[in-house]
């Protein structure tokens, strides 16, 4: 399942074994990055995070892709914060959260 900006604050249904990809705009040249996610470790397996450049021009925005796999039925949430790592809670920082209902089968 692929999630994005419009899923912020929403609840989504997935099944055990499903991969969840969260795709969010990121522009590291501004100093803002999506920081390490907070998530329910008993229900989700963190598969990693990668940055996809949006172009070859200096300062071009790209996309942060954060991936998980649902591993046990139940309820889980994923929280991400877009912030400056060197100046936490900077003006302009933002948060993303999605709730997941994980079923045993699809």
C-alpha cells in the first residue's frame, strides 16, 4: 500500500504481510528532513527509508520514502516529523501520522 500527504491523520486497513510505503515531499537543502519514524514495533517491521531526488538542479525538492511491513494483526500507528535535526522544533516543522488496522488476511 502506498500512502502520502493526503493520508495524514487518516486510518487505513492493511493485512499481515503487506508492505506500506509512505511517500512525502522533502527538500534537504532547506535543512528540513523527515526524521526517524516512531512506530509500533510489535505490529510493524521497519524496512528502511530512502531519499529520491526530484531533479538535478541544486536545491530541487525530492521525495522521502519510508517502508514498513505489517507483521501481526491489530492496531498500529506511524509518526514522522519533518524538522531540522540540528534545531529541533524549528518554525516550519511538521508532523505526519497514520493509523493502521492490520488484519490477519487481506
